[in-house]
């Protein structure tokens, strides 16, 4: 069975997880991998001279483990077919794999697997508002959004604009 791989990247609190879960409900044969599940333990994440943990960089993530899980998911669906029912609108012989996360398009090995890439954005004020209502582990210290999260997002977005691959922005 073919696996069609969709990337839902984008800014923190941009609605990636919400969209991914909605799509998973709509599509008959769809699985999901979330980058948030691959953060390194706190002790292994670098700290800068202001005391800010450097979570918003690729080095804070176990990308090799994520990549390995993606490849296993693809292999798992190879050679499996599902019977089609008359009510199904989508082709059930395609397995959709949604990969969602805030730093999807900077990791080279992952870059080669996507069939379609999306990138969700929200304006600074709305992003900051949504982030202030969310509690991470560890929680954001005072000044973290403006001192680390947003500057890293802008940096990564600028780098992404230079990439050759087609990404749909919304
Ligand atoms: N389309 C939307 N419009 C308004 N708020 C949204 C929308 N999608 C998600 N949210 C809200 O934004 C916050 C972050 O959503 P989430 O899907 O967890 O974002 P992400 O996975 O990108 O960090 C949640 O409070 C969620 O309810
Ligand atoms: N899951 C964790 O272990 C953890 C810890 C601290 C911060 N974060 C934050 O998670 C964000 C990315 O996830 P979202 O795109 O779901 O917001 C990053 O901005 C990062 O600062 C995650």
C-alpha cells in the first residue's frame, strides 16, 4: 500500500495538532507522528547565558528516533491492502501519514519523505497570547517567548524561505 506523507509544520501554537487530529478523523486510513514526542530530556537540552533552555532548535530533538519511527510506519503499511466499502470517498488503498511539528523542514533526511508540505502561521500577538495559555514541561520562564521562541521561529522561517522544496503556507 502506498503511504502518502503530509507535513504539517508551522509556528508554535499555530494549530498544527488540532488540524492533524481533524484530518485523522476525516481520512479512513491515516496515522500521525508528532514531533513534540521527540524532545530530549531536560538535562540534555542546552542552556544559554540568560538561563533559557534551548528547546526551539533541532538539537533539542531526537530526530533520528523520529525518522526511524516514520520509516517503520511506512514499512508496516507496505504490502497491506484494505477492502473498500461503497461509502468511502477516499481511496483506502492509500495510507496517509501526517507528520506534524514546529521544526519539520530543516532536517535533511526527513525532507525527502514528504509528498506534500504545509506550514501554518499566526501573527506574533496571537501566537504569544495562545502560548501564554499553554503549560509546557518545563513551563516557559518569564521572557522566554520574546527571548527565545519567537526569534528562533523567525530565524527558521527565513532559512525555510531559501529552501527549494515547495511548501504551502497558510
Ligand atoms: N483554527 C484555530 N483558530 C483558533 N484557535 C485555534 C485554532 N486551531 C488551534 N487553536 C488553538 O490554539 C492553541 C494551540 O493549538 P495546537 O493545535 O495545540 O497548536 P500547535 O500544535 O501548532 O502548537 C490551542 O489552544 C487551540 O485550541
Ligand atoms: N515537549 C517538551 O518537552 C517541551 C518542553 C519545553 C518547551 N517545549 C516547546 O514546544 C514548542 C513546540 O511545540 P508546539 O509547536 O506544539 O508548541 C517549542 O516552542 C518548545 O519551546 C516543549
